[in-house]
């Protein structure tokens, strides 16, 4: 029963963080000599 409550609470807390985050852009990352380079591609 305790495991079920933990799973439900995790789903409730993480869904607002990740549910609306998709806005049509894709984030690409690659490693360069100065570190990791991140770029967005999309609308």
C-alpha cells in the first residue's frame, strides 16, 4: 500500500513539470573541446 502511495504522489508531482514542456522544439547536444554544446531546432 505504501508503494502505491509513493507512485501516485510521484506521478502527481512530476506531471506538471513534464506535461506542458513540449513546445515543438528538439534539443540536441554534442561534446566539443570546450564542453557540451546544446542547440534547439524546431518551430
